[in-house]
C-alpha cells in the first residue's frame, strides 16, 4: 500500500510538472513595452535563413538546387523549411488558368528579354511592394504613438503603418507599397494592406510578389501577422488574397530575427536601372534568334 501511495504521489508530481510546463509555454512572451503599452520591436531585423531565397521564388523558397549549384556546393539539408508557402499545402501559388498562362509568358520574357518591359520590376529599381520587401535585407522598426514605421535598407524604401484606427485611403489610390492599416492583438501586429499599384496593360509596371512573375490585380489584399515570440524572434505570416488572379487566398510564413550585429547602420543603397539592361536585351535577342526560348527558372530542371 505504501509503495502504491508513493508511486501515485510521484505520478501526480510528474503530471503537475508537465501541466505547469505546458501552461508556461503557452503564455505569451512578455518583454519591453513602448510608452503607449505596445510590444517594443524597435531595432533592425532580417528575414531568417529559411526565407533567404524566397524573394526569387516563393514556390521554391529556401535553398533550391540551382542556388546551391551557383555557389558550387551540393544540395544540403540544413534543417530549414524548404518552402514558405504553407497554404495550399503543395506550396504552389494557386493561379487561375488565365493567370498561370500570363505568368508563364512573364517567365519566357524574363529568360530572353527584348524589351524593357520584359525585365523584372525590381531589376528596374522599382519598389518591391508587400510582402516581398520583407525578404530583401535588413529592415528597421520605429514606433511612435499611433503608427509603426518600417525602413528598408534595399533602395531605402519605407512603410508607414497607422495603428490609430483611421480609415483606408479612398479606393483607386494606387501605391507601390500599398495603403496599410494595423492594430495590435496582444503580441501580434496585424497589418492589412490594400490599394496597390496596378497596371492592367503591363503587369511589370507594378511590383511582383517574387522574381518569377507572380503578379496581382487591383483586388489584391494582404493581411500580415507579425507575432513577437521572443526578444529576438518574430513569427511572420501573410495571407495573400486576390480573387481576380488566384483561385483561393494563400499563405506564406517564415521567421524574422533581430540582427545580431550591434549598432548596425544602413549602408547607402543606390540602384541604376541601366547597369545591365543593354547586355540583357542583346542576350535576349540572340536567344530568340537561336530559337532557345524557355521559361526562366532557378531550378536545374
């Protein structure tokens, strides 16, 4: 009887510890707060290693075979999520049929450009838009009462996100970075962005969602969730919705980390549209003349 009693006490103690650990883990991280009581995320951050190549292709995500080949190294398993599209589960952008054909046209033109319009918008020094801007190097958060500001090192772009409840700008006010409104839900900064620049005639006169021709229409709506889970970690998720282009809303997710380098200062960033355009257009003409057209790809297949 005594043995059984001791065993029961031990079992209860173990169950208590497990329950306590689970509850402790479930509690939201509490850290520094701003003067108005919001989580203080000021400082310089950068998309984590699992998203380093996703700006090129959201579908291929991190560490694709071509990226490894270009750096003369074999493919390797470094424990990172290989795709950042988490919904749909197959990791593919859910294009409508007509949009998939248009995107394929973009990829062919990217591989053999013969007009300026065939060159990817980012390479023409255009702003990257949302959520792509988050994938291109360091970004600095600034917080003031009523707004969150994100500064990007790449081409010195910025986003001003009001969190004071003000309404969106009138529809038809196109912006390269879109019109954003945010709010805090506990430790999560929720940002909805609308009114993106859109050109129905030439889809490369607006930002793309990646370098692989992932375009959108004037119906694009992006909802981002920046969840602060620790002093140097943000779990980022974005839902991308455009019923004119995609068959369903789709999601990307990755981790954003505080830059470890102390007192980091942004480097001067200059972008010259003509730095390689002439050579690329000439190469594109030669490729087409030789009949070697193919879709642009970062894969080896």
